[in-house]
């Protein structure tokens, strides 16, 4: 009922009270009920009027808003300060519960590293001119890679003539067995007390740099230490013997196969002086490096200090070298605070589980120092 209808009914009840047959108790109860309804309607009308007045005065209507909570992605969590701090504590204590609690309630499996740690490793990879060019794979366990030791060429067959003979194909298999490359450092208790990000950068920068440097040297060793012919289990690398000269790099490059598309010259930085001397002696007429990029490695000896027949330079495509990471290409950190506790020093060990080998024939040529020079 509206307020007007209630007023009309109350007036009717007032008239009915004067009749002899009126049920006074029933009418009294109805009057009470009508009065309650009228009061509620008047209260609602007053509140509505107050809201209209507020809106008209520019205050607007205030309504309750529900803010939907946005869940962070795994990458956002890995990049958060809370996760970085928790991971730093995990490195120190071995307790990963706080990290897993930040990920999800039921996070399991390998604990993901913070984004900044991943970036440290990736940056170290990209900065190293050798490892940034090799072929990277991530197969579990030992990896066997087949290569072509020898094969007959294709034939042109003219219709009606004798069919060509079946191809004689001989394969070899390189077995890549992973091993740990390790580097450890001592740090003081004061360094341990550093904050999460500062601590992780301090530890990972140094350990990652040293491990990457060692691996790059091992890759160069795979090539320079290879035999000169293929075997059933290893790819051979052609070797020429020549002193640094105008035509030395050109001769080496001429021995590569057409699959070597991104060739570089790998040598000790000191050996470049000898090539520059040959360049000057030839009146600067020819670039001794044939325009190929130069990649420097201390894993090769300088030409002047190299022994006779030692490989002092390599020409080739580093895509012919394969590096396999069975456990991923991150650096695993181990923490030892007991061995040298009396010295207030902590031992931190970094390791990377990796296999590496030359797996593609015809991609490299070694240049050795002539005897008697």
C-alpha cells in the first residue's frame, strides 16, 4: 500500500469504530499495522530524498566497490623483492619453504631461480664470444650424436643406362658424457649479511663468470686437441702448419666445407701482433684475416711462446661444437658455513653440469706452429 492508500484506510476505520457491529480488537490491530507501514514508507522516502539532494549538490552516490585481487604470474613472483630475499635465504640455509610459499601453496619440483639470477647467467653467455656461438641442447643424461665419417656422392642417372650403385655410408657416433664444472670462493660473514639482491649478485656474478670462462676454454680445447681424421667415436679436425702470414687464414678457410657458414678466427690476443706484422710486411695490401671476426681465447698459446706443432689458431664455425646441459644451463650454488667457521668465513661452491664436443665434420681447421721457427 502507498501512504495515500494507508491514510484512506485509516479514515475508513475511524468511521467503522462508530458502528455497533465493529470488531474493536481487529480494527485496533489493523491500525497498528498500517501505522508501522506508513512509518517505514516515510523513512524510505526521506532517505531517497537525501540521496537525490546529495547527487544534486555534486557529492555523488557512494556505493560499495569490490576490488578484485589480481594474482601475480610466476615470472612476476620471481622478479619480486620478497622472492629474491627468500631465495637468498634459501641459498644460505637450504630451507626453501618460504620460496615455495610465495610461488603457490603446493609448489613442487625444482625451485625456479629469481629473474635476476637467470639474467646474470644469460648475460654471461651472451658476453662470451665463444659460447654465444656454439650449439646448445638440453637432453637428459648421456647424449649420442651421429656424424658422417664418409659417404659416396650422388649420381646422375641417364634413362636406359645401368643403375647407380647403392651409397656407401659410414657413420660415427660422438658420446657426450656430462661432468660438473665447479668454482668455489670464500666470503666473509659481513658479505653474508648483505641484502637479498646484493648478495645474489655478489655470489652469482663471480661464480658464473669463472664457470663460463672455464667452459669456453674447454670448448676451444675440444677443437685444438682433436685428431686430424674421423674415428668411430670422434670428429676429426684438419690441421695445417703455417706461421702467421698474409695467406695463412685464407689457406685454413679453404679447407672448410661449405657447411661452415659463420666462420671466425680464434686465437690468443698476443698472436694478432704476428699477423699484423705480416700485414705490414706486405705493404698493407691484403687483410690477413679475410674480414672474418676475431675471437680471443687464452686457452690457445700465443704464437711466440707456443711449442713446435702446437695449435695456436683455429678457423671455423663454432656451430660445429655442441654443448649439452642435462640439468639446464643455470649455476647451482652449494653453501658451507662450517668448514671455516672459526675464521668467520663461508665457503660457496658453484657448479654447472655440462657435456661438450665437436659434433659436425668440416667446420674447423687448426693452425699449428711450424717446427724450427
